[in-house]
C-alpha cells in the first residue's frame, strides 16, 4: 500500500521552475539529489530545467509516471489533477497552498481536487504541505531546506512549519528519520493511512506525529490500537485548550471539553501523548535508541552528588522507583570505586572519575536484576574527560539490553562528548529531568505493548423497548428526557429506583402509599435541570401528611424561582440510604463519538472536577480503569475497613450505558445522576436520569 | 559587609602548587587572570610559582592579607586557619574537601576550623567548595575551568559540581554573572549571609541558588522576605522526596514530610521555587533581561500557525491569559500584514515574513494596553532570514518596557540568530513552553514584589493557664495529650465543645445529664489515636439508657480490638450538628520550626491529601491564604447558594494556634481534629485535640 508513493520510478514536478528561491525549483532540486528515480519537470513555458528536458504537460511524457508533485497556484491545481488522472498517475503530492486553510473559495477548490482524485482513484497528500521524504528510497519530494538523515523514526505533521522546525533541529543533532510526511490539509491521505503504512514499514521503529485533530476518530482508535501493539506512537496534539463551540447543558459536556476525548482516545489506543514538541522528540529519540525496560526500577550513576539528588527527585515525582541493589552489586562497586564514593542509589563515582570507573559501575549495575534502566550523569569537573567517558558510554549502550539514558550536563566542555553521542545516534538529554521523563515513556510503552485489547461484550438487552421510548419522545417532540425515561435504563438491565409519577397532590399521596414510606419527591419539568436549586427535591417523607406539606412547599418554591417553568408533575421514589452517589454520563464528541464519564457524585464532580473519561464502546477493563482512576477512588473502594462499594455493579452499569449509547446515536447527552451504589454485593440503583435527543 | 571578601587587595593561596592539574595551581592561575589585586602563593617547599615569590607561611608575608584561599589537605587546614588568625586575615575560602561530607573525623575537623575562625573573627566560605567569583572586581578565587562572563545574575550553589555545570553552560550561552559562590559545607558563611550581600550589591539584579537545605530556617525567611521585595530570588531545592527520618503519629506529620515546609517557607518569603536547574537558569535569564510585566495578558507573534497554537496551549495551562486586542491594533496589523495573516491572537505573520513584518507587528502589539508581554516565535522556513529577524527583535527588546520572550525554533538554521541574541544577553528559549514558563515567573514576581508583609498581631491570651497545663503534663510524665487538654485551647480563646470526663458508667451518666442531651461519648486512652476504628466513639445518645448501652458496647469493643490499651475513661461532649469539620494541625519542622496545616476534615484530608501549609507565625492574610488554597475550598465558601462557613472564625483559630505553638516550643505536634465550623457568623468549636510534648 502506498509503495510507489514513497518509492516511485518516475516523478513529475508540475510547476517546476528555473528560478532559484521558488518552490517549484526547490522541489526539483531536492528530488534530483535523490537516487533510483527519474525526475521530469513539467512547465509549458520552458524546454529545459537544470539540464532536464521539460514537458508542457504530463500527458506529453512518454514514460509511465508514478508520482506527480504539484506546485502550481491553487486555481490551476484542478486542471493539473485532471491531467494526472488522464495520465493514469496513482499518487499526487499537492504542495500548493490557497485551499481550505485560506478562504471559502479555497475550500471549494479543495473539494474539487478531492473529487477529481476520487474519480481517477488517485491517492493525494496535501494540499498545502511541505511534501514527503523517504530516506530509505532516497526520495525528497519536498521543498525542505535539507534532506533528512536516515533513521528509524517516522514523523508526520499537520503543520508544515513544524516539519521545518523538526528537520532543522534534526540537522543540528544528527537525528534521522525513515519517512517524513507533511500532512497538509489531509483532503485525502491522513494520519490513519500513514499509521498503517508505518506499521508495516521495516525501516520504521518509532512513530511520531504533530496533529491538530484526527480525521476519523473511531477509525483512528482502531488503527492506533493495532499499531501501538507493534511500534510506539508518540503524538503531540495541539489545541488542548480550545473552547468547544457546542452548547452543553450537562455536567459531562461541561467537564469534557474537546481535549478530554483526545486524552481518552489516545490512552485507550495506546498512543503516548507528548505535551510539547520537545517531549515528542525526546521520547522519539529514546524509543529510537533503546530497548524497552522490563520494569520501573531505576539506577542513577553520577559524578556529582547534587545532580544525583535532583535526578532522584525527578524519578520519584514521575513515578519511577529508585531501586535498591543486591548485596553483590554493592560489593562489586566497592572493589573499584574510591572509599568516599556513594555505593547506594544514586551511585556517586565522585568528581574525578574517569571512563574506567564509569564502565565498571555501569557493568555492575547492568548485572543487577533489580535494575531495569539507568540514568547516567556526567558533569564536566576539573579532571573529567568528557569525550572519553562518552566513548565508554557508547560502547556499553550499544550492547546493553537495558536502557541507559545520558545527561552530559553543561555547555562548552560537554560539547565534544555530546557530538560523539549524537554521531552514534544516542541522545544526550540536556537535563536529567528530560532523561527521566524519556525513561518513563519507555516504561509506559512496555505496559502498552503487552496490554490486551479485548472486544466489548454484548449484553442481552431489550433494545425494542428502548427504541419505543425514544421513538415516542421524538414523536411527541420531546428532546430532553428526565425521570420519565427510566424505562430506557430498565430495558438495558440497569436497576432503577422504585418510582412513580403523579400529576397532582392526591395522585402523589396514592403513589407514595403504593411505593411505601419513606419516599423522596422530585419536581418534573423539562425546564429545570438543577432541581435542588429551586427547592424541587424533598427527602425522607414518612407519611401522607409529610407528602402534602412537601408538595405544597415545592410547588410554591418552584413557582418563585422559575415562574415560567412548565411543570408536568412530581416523581415519587423509594428513599434509598446507605449507598454512595456516583455519576455516569455520556457526551457525544465531534471527533470520537460517545465519550463516557464517571465520577463520584455531588460536590466531587462539581467542585473537584474529579472525573474520568473513556470513548465508548468499552470493555470491562476500561470500565474498571475509569472507576479506579478518579482521585476519590479510595472512598469507593472503602476506607478504614469500611465495606467497599459494589464495584462490579458499577462496571456492569458502565458497560450497559456504553452499549446503550452505541445503539442509539440519537442520544447526544446522557447522564445517570446519581447512581446510588450500595456496599459490595448489594448492587446499585439509578436514582435519576437525564438525556438529550439529537435535533434532526 | 563582606566587601573585602569579594574585592581584596592582597590574596594568599595557602597550598599553591607548581603542578599543572593540581587545584593549588588552578586557583593561583585563575586569580592571576584577574586584575586589581596582588596574589601571593604560600608553600613551604618552593620559593617561586608562576613567577611569583612564594612564602612558607602567611605570617612571613609583609603585606596585610585580606583573603586567604586554602587548598591544603583537610588535616592541615586547622593549623593553616590558626595562622590566618594570627596574621589578622579577615576572610578565608576553604576549598579543601574531606570534612563533614566525608567522615566523622572530617566532621570533627570542620568543627575545629569553625571554632578557630570564630575565635579570630574570620569569616569563612566552605570548606569543600569550588571557590568564589566576582566579575565586577575581576576576582576568580576558584578552581573553575573558566572565568564567568560579567552579568547581573548572582548565583550560589551548595554543590560544587552544579557550579561547574552552570559555569560551563554559561560559557556556551554567553550568560553572565555578577557573583558566583560555591557554598560548600556552609560551616560559617551560608545562604542567608549571601542573600543579604546580594541585596545590597549594585551589580546584582537577580539571585539564583541551588540549595540542599537552609542553615537557619526562621532567619532565612526573614532575610528572604526583605530581599525578594527588591530582587527576584529563584531557588532550586533538591531532596524533595527524601523520606523524613522522624517518627510521626499525626496527620500533619505524615502529610507534611520535609518538603512541604520548604514550599511554604519559600512561598511565604517570596522566593520563586524552580523545579530543575533548567528552570532556574531559564527564569534567571528572563529576570536578567526583561522588565516586569504589569499583568498576565500575553500576545503571541508567530510565522507558523502550529507553533502559535502550542504556545497558546502552554499559556492557558500555566495560567497566563491569551489577550484580546483593541480594535486599533487589528486595524494597524491589517495595514501591513498579508491578507491571509492571522490578526487575532496568536498573530500569524505567515511563513514568508521578513524582519519588517515582525517589527511592525511587535510595535503595534507593544502599543496595545491589553498586552503585558509577548512571546515571539520564529520557525526557519524557506524564505525566513533568521539573523535579520533576530536583529529586529534585539532592537525592539532593548527599548521595550514590556517583556518580549523569544523562541527561535529549530537547529542549524536558527543557530546564527540564537548566537546574535546571546551576544546581546537575550535568551533564546529552546521551546515555546520554556519561554511561556519564564514569562509566568516574571508575572509571579510582579505580584511578589508588591506583596505587603504585615507582622502577625499578638492576641491577648491566658498564657499562664496554658503553661500550667503543660507543666502538669510534664510533671506527670505524660507526653501525649488528648481531650483532657482542651483547657489549653480555652486559655488561648479557642472555643471548645462542652465536655466532661467520666471514669465509670455512673459518672458518665451524671456528666451527660449535666451537659444536656443529645451527647457524644468517646474513649480516652493514650494508646488509641484513631478512636473510630476500635468502636471508641458513640454519637447521638439521647438519654441515660442510650448512654448505658453505648458505654458497655464501647468498653467491650475496645477491649476486643486493643486488649492492651490503657483506658482512663470516657469523654462526654455536647452533640454538635450543622457544621463542617476542618483540621488545624502543627508539626515541628527541623529547619523551619512550627509548620501549620489546614484542611477539610475526614476523608478529604486522609484520602485526597487536600491540605495547605504555612510556617508559623502567620498573619491574617497567610491564614486566609491557607484556607483559600485547598482544593475543597468551595465546600467551605458555600456552594450553590449554601451559606458559607464561618471563615473569620477559622482565621481567628489559625492565628491563635500560630501564637500557641510559637509560645510553647515544647509542643512538637498539635492537632485540632475536628474543628467544627458553623455557618458564617456562628463561629467554630474545637471538638477534639491531640498534642505531643517534646521528650527532654
């Protein structure tokens, strides 16, 4: 798939130019610096460029063209694309800008060229991109200032400038890439296509990306789930804090924002999310260089006590463990290290240590089964021969089956050592904190790689009954459903509280007698979402007299606070005590679809914003993870010998909600609030529900 | 103060050596590269070093020596020091290692030389240090590999290697220092002395430090509070995660650890805490270069959309605001920027922008009163003339009264521009996130500088009554006091719950009748800290019958759970309802003394660890800050129209506890748990208290 895109025999440059400084010239020159492919300039106004025969049109070219690179102005791209189709060209890279990113007219042009590509079955990169690079096939179909060095990192970026920045950074540090793709506007080929390609690409070991969004969320998750099982994927996704434009009325919607879905989707599909370009490149270099650690037990080797402590701080705060050594390790270290050396973790070989001491200590540490990875710190002290130590490090790193991450700390006097490391494709992390964070990324991926992705189980439900409730709501023009739609939960096997509706006071009293005291009474109105605020909930009513008083006060309070609210009656429920309130919600994300939310109810969700998210459908492990990852989990798991809450029942409910929201895409918002969870073995009960149906 | 230490006329090097590579040689050479001072080598075995007459002994030197630098082996330092005293030398830098850091014998030697220094009134730097540097007096009394460049940053470090790393980094980046001090073991002169010196030093504008601890916590806070009003102080303090060695039995102690005290002390005294050396240097360079911003409103100027979004993300997540421009700003930007440019924040001058466009945009943005600071991003695209843009940036930065932080992003093609910035002492932040974090540090200091430090008020209390309670406890050998010591609170005007003790059941019933039902009954035992766990608390007892049943069950339960606990009786209290439980505690930190803790009671403190700290004594603003800075503050301040808790009463209690723990250093641990806080205007009530007295 896409093979000839990256290893074409014949390439046409449509819009090739003789003028230096023009993109049409730069692309041609870059292509000519490659090998193994023929390059043909296309330009109706000249006969020859850079010694190559120039054709007026791709249709004039006698050879079969595999790839066309288009650099003509946007308005001329549709006809160029049409000709590519007629010439049976399979791949096109549209570098030209002036499309969706620029104007409405540009957006129209983009739809036009996409349609032409579709008509002829052309696969297109761009438009509005820097081009593509493949170091293994020696292809540079871009106007980048320099060719990438060969390497095992595949990189794609939705921003051309970030391609430029990364290539320029790599040029200085000597970092190599297998493939380098500027995604542009992603009118046709997008991140999903390239993720699949990278997975199969033998020259690629690590996948890095800068994305501003994904084109197809659910497919992205499917593809990424498969890719991350084989190769690490590190993505920096920008626009974290963009304010969503949709109006939201539920807790879930308010708390989710657009970024929570990305975070959840990345986590669920094993993608490592980097917070900055720096992190993305740091992590990529680590994966590019090192074997994966078996665990999180770290040894620190230093020639400076202070740096050792700072590094231990960094390990601790990021969740790596400062390991304890075996007796034998200490003994062996003592044999060669000076008396004042630190033999425990961090191991301090002292300021005058030479390469032999570093080597000895490293070999001893590597042999210790309690060491999964090592951070090596070198400060350029009076006696320190940094290049010699760098050489020792290179020798050991090249053969080690455990990762050894380096921080040669300083400037002028570590430059030569740093260059040596770079030459051997070994990163020198400019700070120990960055080395530690990169080691953590290696550890995280060790767990991701072995994570099982079990398919969500399908639970037997009464889908027809649920469908009928939704159909009835739509037929009667209702978009916001509340308590009256508890039947939907029942149809999906979610236990609900005993509850009846009443339209007036005598009905309310009759219904209470039927349910049995004590009861709770709640107002029902499509206009009221926070019932408590308007006096719309009365608890612990013990007899008919209580009910009467509560009913009258409630009606008068609600009228006072919301005089225009349309009141359809009251809901009477059995009073449930002894449980904990949790919330299970769903908000439909524009990229990823149904985003589930879980949190401990009441003030925890509202003021501590202590919630977790996952994209549906989920399996039981995901459900378990959602529950266990909130900060207040100890309150659910049981504190101080208190009986734990019924976690199984919560998992079960999450799975049923997951299935429900998958089954009914019409549900745009959904929230069980609260779900009353009883102690272990006693189940849970949905106390209230609120959902919104999509407007057609 | 310390003037001649940094600007001596005559300097002796005790232990000067002819041998290259020896510290005694390196120090001499470094000193000779300075100007304005005479350098005299001291070594009994040679007559001349580096062309200088060498003396056997400082006592032989005819001139008055201002500063002696000692590099002889540790064992020879006492006699060298003794001679310095006899020669009336006022300042000594002891570079020699082998003292406290090395062995018990070394520690003894260190006490000995400190005593000698004290006897003669010598002020000493070190031992076990790299030495000191002063660029304004051209003094390099160190064995550093190179002299620091002149600059306005004063740096001190408790680690010699970190001095080395920093100087080497500065050598590569061209960053300059006013003074550079390796603190060593801080046997005499320490951070407090140098902080005061730096404050008065005209050549110093910024103070940076690496510390592993402070020598005198309370004095540090006093000094730092004064210094930070005039100059920014940025400290990286290592050992964040070191496990305290003291046994602790209270919540406060467990939650505090050793780092909480540093964090609190730094915050209270206006010190900016950096999390890494990288951060410390980033922030120092920002302070060294830029004026302080008036507010947190940031403009972003970029030639690459993607970088702009990432930077906006970084601003948002760190708490800086992406400003909105005035109408006029947009109009002026539109005049010169290309049509497709981004005119709103981030301002995108597009990939082909030259220096003129950057200059125009910067000038327009600087004129906008809604802009407090600017982040400028430059990516090296095809047409980008990075050095020319750098020159424009330098011109504008040099005259701007608002900070403009730069991120030239890339490697090879930004190197020349970066070098230009460095030459003009303008930092190029390697990532926009680091530029943003540094701008945030500037903003933070703007607030620190204007913060008023009011003295704690003294509240009238009955100190004698409190003293008596403590004396009685000591006399009777009790170290852990509980409910029975509520009188201590009363003596300090802290309202306490109505409460009596009873030794047996009949007494308990009598006492309950006296207090009035409903009551709460609690076990009293020096061996039981968590009463609930052993059934040692019974709530809501409404009559004598309830009391009898509760008493008998409690005794049987306690016997069951803790058969060996010594039980002294029960405590009967009025039953208080309608309040919120908070905890006020104190743990005595070895560095800073009494560390106060505040948190919302129960599960919040135990499982969310949602607490705040401050070093006593505090004033009302500090107390207010403690209360407002816990995450669950909304629950106290009142949510959804609920009446807020009585915050004034909590502040008042915190102030009284602050005074109490200052008055009685014998109290090593103290905790009111819970303090029941009633709604606004209704006060608060201490429900239980627990304190530990120091063992003599």
